[in-house]
C-alpha cells in the first residue's frame, strides 16, 4: 500500500528550465561545482551547492552557506523565475539518452512508507553526507533534488503516461550532455486519482538512486513532527520529492573497479593467481572489453585485456544469496579480498570506482596514471537490485550506476 501523492511543485518559468536544470549535487566536487556555476550563473547548482558563491577559504558546511541557498531559492520564487502551481499535480518526466527513453512520474512519497519498509533500500548511508542534506533541506524549507524510485511496471500508469505524452510538453530541452528532457503536467482529477490508486495497490517501491537524499528528507520530516506535535500526517514535511520509474525502462550501467597496486605480486605472479581462480583468456578486440554476460568480467593490466569467467562451482555455492551472488560480490570475495588484500572496499584507499558512463578508455587511463589493474564489470540488473532489497539486505558499495541522471531544479517540493 504505497502512499504516493501529487503536489504543488515550485518549478522554473517555462523559458528558464533549460538553463536552471542541473545534475545532482553530489556529481561534482567543490571545484567542479564552482566552475559549473561560473560557466552558467543560472544553474541550480548555485542553490544545491551554495558554497560556490564563496571563496574556498569558507567552510562549505558553514551556516551562511545554507542561508545563502535559502535566500537564493526563495528570491527566485519572489522574482518569478520559479512559479508555484496552484493545484496538486503529478508531472511526467521523460528522459531520452542515445535514443533510449525512460519516463517517470514526479510525485511525493511518504516518509512513513520509508520507515515501515514499503519503500525499500539497498544501500547504506554515511552520517556526514546525510548531515549536509538535512541542513540544506531544513534551512531551505524545501526538497530540491528528487529521489529516483522504481516500481514494477503497471499497465494503468503506462496508459495514462502514454496519453499525457500525446499533449504539449511544459518543458522540452536538450542538456549539455545530449540528454533530452520533456516534462508534462498532469492536472486532470480523474488521471490524478487513477495514478494514486495504482500506486496504492503496490506493495513495494524501491530506491534506485538517492539514498542520502531520501534519508535526509525523512530525518527532516521526523524533526518537523517533533516541532509540530499536533501534526496529522498530511503536512508536506511528511512527504519527499521523488520521480518514480517502471522497472522495465531503467538502465543500470556497470560500476568498475581500479586498484592502485598488486599487493606485492609481480604481473606474472598475479596472473597465476587469476588463473587459479577464474577461466582467463587474453582478448584483443576492442568490442570485447566490456563483458557480455553475468558471471564474467574483464581485466586490464600492463597493456593487456583479459576476459575472466567465474567458475560454475563458485556461482553455485552462493546462488541462494542475493548479495553474495552479485558479480561485484564474487569479485570481492574471490579476488579483491583474498589476493589483493582489500578487506573493506568502502574504506580502503587502494581501490577506486569508475562509473560505466566513462567507458573502458577511462580504465586504461587510470592504469597509465595511478593504478596497476582495472576490472570492468557486467552491470547489476534491476531484478538483482529488487531481490537484495526484498531480502532486507544491502548491496556492496558502488554496485549500480544509473543513467541518465535526474536533473535538480525542475521540481521543488516546499515543506509548507
């Protein structure tokens, strides 16, 4: 019984959407975010990362940084850059990347569903990263970055979305990275009621991306409940900004690994260890650099690419465990830990992670620059993600890389 509801979005005036829309706040480091805002002063990053308005000598977590975010946001509402819908609406958000379309519903999800497990998690969160977004949401009195949720595809929602997309979009633009973004407003009562009912009939919703934003929104909601002991559960702070996508439209990309050194092994010594554990063969064709099936990965070392297949006995031994049977877990348990000495990839500085969007050339570059070996993974599937979440377990760090990324600044959810 998922409680998903429409809301009165604060959103850009039609002509400003393309300039304002920005990648999520955590895609950039401070220097990169500052460069982006200098390049495009209208970018929503100036609100999501308000430290970009101060010299690097100012602590990015200083109180005045959050105050600046608040003042910029509500100043843009006052001057008409952002408008506020006067009716609770759903919003269709369509993203097209390399000809591939995925379409979600922008809505508000319940913090109670998060707390009681209707909205399922698959990732741990870090307290220090949560603290920043808690402060940002609380000070701005608004959620500015949507959480990426997934659900099992639903024919009722699919039909309504298809009908809505036949109309005129509110926004239609192509961002710098070549992604086309289209937004349609759903303000018809009949369609709104049908969407709400379809979600209410669902037993499970899943966080695909945005665990820190979700955890932060929930904690702000709980704080507001303490501050308003007479709350009845319908207040805006009981809900958080989300875009919900059907599972059959989502693309998870590979999340690859690079390791700084061979833990004392020579090239030949490490290669021997590989041959003991996996079926290994050298590959020359560039097309083969990306593994083609689950249970395989490729490795780059000293100018050579290798295809490595995990042995059937090792796959069978963990087949009943949704976490241990993931390719990233098998690599960790069969090689990274026992051979390369990486016990905890979350904290070990010898390993780094490279999103699949960067391609295999980035793995080569890293090995030429500061690493000794790279591993290109086969992507985790959405079915695997659901299985881990359904079991109440957590994925290993850096298991999934979702593309395209949702833009911040197109939808803002006020907590009042």
